[in-house]
C-alpha cells in the first residue's frame, strides 16, 4: 500500500491523492427533532441530532477546577455496528470523548452569542458507518443540523482528514484518508473550518515529526477539500433557516437592572413561582439581569414579559400614565401608576380652577390621566392632572352668574399698598 502510493500515486480505492470520496448531505432526516443532518462521505456516514433547551438545562461541569456551565455540548457516539462488529455498548470511551471534544471546538467558533440566541445547544453525532474520518463527518453533519434547526451560526463548518505516506525524502500527502490508509500511513491530520479560516486542528503522527513543507502542502490540500465539502452542504441548505422547528421551545429575553432581580424572584422565589404558575412558562435569570422566558405558547411568553416588565418598571418625569385612584386625603389623591407604584396628585394639581374638596373631582376607583412632574430623592412621586388639561382664562363670574368677589386685575398692574397711618401724637407737638 505504501509503495503504490509513494511511487505510483495509486490509492487502494483508485482515487487520486487529492480526491475526496463521493459526498452526500441530507437535512430533516428525522422530522420530529429540533434539527437533524445526515452526512455521507464514501463508506463513512454520520447522523447529527440537534436539541435546544432553556439555559437552565446547561451542563454543569464539576471537576477539579471551579464549577462552571457548558452551554454547547457535542456528543459523539461510535457504536460497534458502524464497523461491522458486535459488542457491549457502555459508557463513552476515550475515542468518543476525544472526537466529541474535537467536533465541539470546531463548531463552537461559529455559534451565536447568548444575547443573540439564548438557548442551550446539544448535538449528538451517531456514526452509522465508518471507514475513516468519522469525527470530521460528525462536524459536517452537525453543521447541517444547526442550519436546519434555525441556529444562526456565523458560517458553515466542514472537516477533512489528511494523511501522509513518507519514505525517506519522498512523501505523499493524502486527502480524505480511509481506514486502510490511516492504519498503514504516518499521519492523521484533521482540519475543520469555514471558507474564512480554520476552527479546529488535530494531528496524530507515527513518525518523529513533519517538515514545514509537508504541513504547508497538507493545509493547502485540506483547504481545497474543505471548500468542496462546503459546496455540497450549501447546495443542500443554502442558509440558516429563519425560524426554529415547530417542536423547539420558543424563547424571548428581556434585560433588567441587576438591582431588580430580587424583585422579580421575590421572597423565597414567591414572585417568580407565581408568574410561572400563572403563565405556564419557564424562566431563567442570570447574574447580569438577562431574563429568558421559554414556552411553546407565544401568548404565554408575552404575558410573562408584561408581568416582569411591570415589576421592574420605574416612573419617569414627564411620562403620562393612565392611573387609578386608590386613596383620597384632604390634601390630594393617591393614584396607582402601575403595579405597586403610587403617586400623589395634590389638590392644587387637579384642575386650573380652585378646588375646595378632592371628592368634587375624583372618587376611589376612578381612572384618570396623570403626568409625573417630580420624583424626590426618596423615590416619592408627584403627579399632576391639570398638566394634561388646557388652561382656560380666569372666569369673571361664578357658577351662579354673580360677579366674582375677586376683581379682575391686569397682570401689568401693580398693587399699591396704602401707607400706614399713625394715630399717636408726635412727642414734639406736646
């Protein structure tokens, strides 16, 4: 095998040294999942299945390092039947963990940010048939599943395995090695990336090392092969689907102040539990104030958003509210602007005319339009009704038609106070 490749440039299956095996790509192979992709390269085939979930279901990594959460998981399964064998199927081994980690690194580079796509993402690659480079096939299948599932990745990713047969000063770099070439060859160089660059590399070699010339040639052939695979992927699904699958959970996110998190959660989780019970949604809140709301019902999500927005809402000066009168005092009326936020409308701010009794204008339960005119340092809110009313000229007659006791005086006329008269006799006149 080695002699035929190095001297005659003939591979076991008759391909050229830079030729890829026949390619095929299919999306929606499994119709009921959140996304699926089937990728075939020669006698190697991988099926990738996408699952989207709320951020509360991220994977918790509890090891020697401080505990952290993984938002993206890529799991690789290599069953015995994929190579025509039988055997016990148990926990993931070194091969499954290593190939899964390689695929995870390759695809993680193109995933959207948490702000853009607040989901936990899991890809499971099932190798259905293997004759070399199954890990790179799982990356291609993962790209198909992500795009079919509506995950807004930055660019499609493809992977290829490069081989090497060296004999002294002669060497041959192989594109898309199969099992026989991997077994008898000197190198298994896995290269994954997009059209813009490489996202993951892994090299296994059986010789002391390789020269810069070999590495340059291998990367150049890998780039050419990667572009051929991307052509097939993009012909199958030209771009990411604009919507998620109907079976995927819907999500919406709102940003609140960190100081308001405790208000939304409530004492012992009472407030957030009440929202969940009322709307039937799932809610996750992170330390930065990102509130993620999940449900299959968009109306339920909208209702939960309204409740949360009301809890963290703050009144602002010059804003107008439709308020409800909740209490009446001699000096004015207290109105509820929203939720637990009340404001005082002083009796002098109810109308442009003089008001003797608050009850003459409003009663408890009335809804009135008010404008916030002041918020003091303690958070107390003053509002005005008359600020929204047109200012009418002062009447000269009262309601009974009688002349007003207070005479009308032009604004430019000034009051001339009478001089004070002294009734006592000056001492000098005595």
